[in-house]
C-alpha cells in the first residue's frame, strides 16, 4: 500500500522560513517508501533552501535540509531529471507536454505515478488482449535497470563508470557504476540474476515476491565461503557495506545504502573517497572507489568494530593494520 510509512503514522511536513507547513501547502510528494520523502509547493517546485527542514527521513523519523543552494520555488521536478525515473512515461514541456495540473515546477506530464509496469515493459495494450509473451517487451540484463540506477554524466560515461560523491558520502543510485568494477557485471541475467524486479529489497514483507531471490551461497559454495566465516557477520556486512547516504547516516562509517562493489580492498592505507589526479577522468573532484579495487576496510569493518577513536559499531576496537592482517586470512 502506498504511501508506506512503516511504523510512522504520517511523515513530518516541511518547516520553511520557521513556519510549519500543512498538507494544504503540498501538491505532490516524492519518495517515502524507502529512505526519504520530499515535498512540492503550490507551483510544483520542491521545497528547498538553506535552513529549511524540507526532507523527511523515514529511516529515523527526522527532518533535514534538501538542496540548500536552491531557494524555495526554484528547483523543479522535470527540469532536473527526476521525472525520468520516478514516474511512468514522463514527457517534458520541451517535448510538448503541458505541466501536470498546471504546476509549472513539475516541468511536464506523465501517465502514472511511480515506476509502474510500463516503465520496463513498454505499452501493454496488445499484450492485455493476446496474453502472449511475444506482445510485451522484456528487457533483461543490467541494461534493464541502468536507465535509473546509474548517475551518468560526462565523467561517469561507460568508459569510466566513476562513483559520485556528495557531502562526504557515495551517492545513491550508483549500482551500475559499482557493478562495473567487479565480476558480477558479467552475470547472465544481469541484476535479475539476484533480484526480483517486481519486489522490494527493503520491504519484502509488504511486496510480492522477494527483492533478493538468491543468497550469496547459491553461487559461492565450498568451505572457504562458510557462512560462519567471521562470527555472526554476514556476506553483506563485509562485501556490501553501507557506503551510500540515501537519507541519513549512523556514523562516518555507516550510511543507509549498501554498495555493489563486492570486492574489498585490504590495503590499510587505502582511502575509499579520493580526489582524482590531474589528467585523469574527473580530475580534481572527489570520487568513491576511484581505483576500482573495492570497498576499503574502514567501511567494510567499522560498521561492526570500533576504530581507535571508539567510533563505529559495538565490537572490539581495531586499527586498520590489524583489520588488514585478519582480512588477508579470509576465503583462503
């Protein structure tokens, strides 16, 4: 059932210029099922602005600033590319569409709210009559997910696949860039080899099917892949740590979104977020996993362990060197 607020009865509405808004001030919302919800003003623009609490993080029922560099009434939905992924069959004003409900900030119109069947399968009017598989589009492999799960820009072209950073965290929606750094990029079926695209990885209990349909042990078999490799740590804890910030973060080693690097860089001196050197793609900007060697040990381990400053999880404190020595013994 959408909207899905989980344990929260209702989202916290924006506070703009120290004024608490009501639903009468909101025309549309974006998100709220997974990590965060954003709100549109009476002209269809996002509520934004420095000092304004305009994003509700349903992970912890807290409010944060969204797009502090844009004043209220200036950041649009269609003009900034949101419409291509968050609704079905978005058409911009430039493509001849009239703004939905006359709200100029929306920047266009669409067929259905949210990402529905037609987003991936195309129009199904013929299929609805014939019931034939030949009369519906079925796109498999990574390309079926790439249009939305890829933060492409000039620096992240397919030849580079750089993982973008914002406010010190890897950005969400970078699964295509991450997968490109490891052997999982060649899996038959692409993303669908592990995921049920008709379900949810976050709210399996509320969605049909199962967001992740196979376990790591389905392919990685044998003694060196034992599920008790390191106490009660799971494969995901180490190989898919939460390096992304969808809505909020717990501490400097623990965001709220898992990455798909899978590889772990056990060099104790390695840094996960680095500045690209001069003369290289993305030079001068910060990137995550720039060398494509995988997640560094601080993110892979300090969600459970504590660092020398006692920041991290609840387990024993460890230096990066001690983590490296231990990590070198795994999967041998």
